[in-house]
């Protein structure tokens, strides 16, 4: 999932404190010892257990949990769902450093996976011949340590399309059928912004997109090494590609006024779906359920099989089994089942979370999926094609999350809070990066 998504106005102090505590090698903060065995063994299905599962946003697991409990009467599942990826990360890093309090299964988002890969002994090794080859290679490699330990089972990936309001396109005199919109928006980011300028010229009461932060995320995910080199060297502050993306999206957002100036994941942003605040937004598959939830009762949302710049992936998550847990064998069994191709197709049906499993991607059930809320858009086919269009898998090192969080704050200062211009906010971003 989800990518899961990053709140544009993060609780920086709390997150920094948790990260600092975690950085002390999980020793000075009182972390518990990892299990001696790198793998997970043990009986399952022999005694009653309650498994806690921590996720965030929408994983599409509610019906799957009921199905699993029916098939495994000894297991009771307690679901702990955070509202955002940031809240989940805050909870995980704090409890990981404290040495207790984590759920039996913890969902983690790809953007903060590199941080946790620094402490693999705090997570059970999930390698198993039964799951070899289940996921796309890049999905497995990201969660595999240099010595071959697999710390997470992949859930979804985040191939991106463009979601749009067909009714608002019609009012502005633009093509509104999804094939026409895909052709209209085909090309680079400048074309996307150019069409946006045409749209707002005809409809001054509606913005082209929801926020600079969300649009930036789609753009920066097409840059191979935005913030760090492969050896971990931080290059964010002096990388011309990063500054060019930053300036381009802020020019479109503020000077051209294409943004609705809403901080993504804020209450105002959620309310914007009901007030026709914007006409388009970048949407990975996991965003479909969020749009439908926020825009309940609003007609006109559709999905165009296109993405500026070619293709892009935003988000995707993993299920981990912390070694703090007392039911690791049962937790691994549940995580294995939840991330099997059949269950991931069900999660896509429920919330739009696009699978990362090889077999699921070839499933006729997946490819034939349509989404009634989005005017019966062929969502399975669209996101399968969007996945094939992804050519860049950005490198994300241990500093990726805090750097990107600092960037989102820089964008928010200009686009949402209106406290800074682009130049002064960039200077603050550079200061934040240099302080890491």
C-alpha cells in the first residue's frame, strides 16, 4: 500500500525522538533481545492464541480475517489499524526501541523499510521454500538482508494512474471518457500541468489537483537516486533533479494556482472530496478505497490508464513478525496466508491494493476486475498495464524517510501554510537534510 502514504505535516518531534532512540542500536533504549534462532519454527493450530495485527490506512483485510478465523478456530485476530503510515511508523519505532508492545504482525511501508533493515535481528526470518518466487523480484530483494534473511512478506505494490472527475472535465469543456483522458494526459509532467492550466481557466472554483506534496511524490518516484547514492551518501540537498522537481511542482501549484492547497491526509483534504475541491489526483491502486471512502455519494470519479512521465510506483507494504512476539509461528502462518496470491486478489477487490505476487498478476480474476464507484472502470486491467509501465524503482536508503518528510514539510510551507516562498522553504529543507 499504500504506500502507504506520508502525512504532509508529520509529528516531527515525536518521530525524531523515536528514530533517535532506535538509532542507539536498540540498546540504550531498552530493546528486548531477538530470538536466538533466525528462523521461525514451532507447532501451529494446537492451542488457542490471540494474534494482534497492526496495519494502517486500508489493507482490505477485514473479511480475510473473518475467513482465516473460520478456517483456524484456535486463532482470534485483533486488528489494530492506524489512520496513516506516519502514525504506524511512530508506534513501531517507539515500541521497537522500548523492547515491548509490538503486535504479533506489524505492517511496514516501503519508504521506512530501509530504516528497519538496519535492525534485522528484531524481526523473524521469514524465508521459506514454500514462498520462494511468490513475489516480483524487486519486492523480495528490498526486504532481504545481505546474509539472505527475509524480514517481510510483500503485500501490495503501487503502480499509479490518474483518477479524475469526469463530470468536472465535462463542465470545463475537456474530454471526459477515460480513453480520451488517457490520450489528453499522455506525455510529460509539463503536459499534465498545461492541461491543468486550461482546466482552471474554464473553472476557477475547482483546482486541478489536491496538493503539491502528493504531486511531487509521483514525480520524485521517477528519479532513480533522488536523495541517496547506492552507498548511502546523502545527495538530496545538491541533487539538481530534486530541486528541479521541487520548483516545477511549486510553480504549478502556487503561481499557476493548480493546487487545492490541501495537505494530503488532513481533515480539510478529506472534506475536499465532498466539496469538489479538485478534479484530478495521482492514484496508486491502494488510493481507490480512500477516494471512495472520502467521496461517498459523489458521482463522476473515474480512472485514466495514464501517468505523466510514463510510469510510476508509489507505496507498497510488507508484513513482518517482530521477535518480541510470543506467537511467532502462528504469526508467520497468518502472514503467509494473507500474502498468498489468492488473498491478495481479494484485498484488491476490497480496497484496490494491487498485488505484488507473480501469480496474482496473471490471474484472470484480477484482470477482469471493474470498480463500480469509478464508473465501472476496468481497474484490474488498468493497474496491470500501469505496473508494466514502471521503468524506475527508486533507491531508498536508511535516510529516505526523514529526507522525504523534510521535503514534504518544505512543500507544505509554501503550498498549504503559505508561510514561505519556494526559495526560503528550500533553504530550510537543506538545513534539515544537513542536520540528519
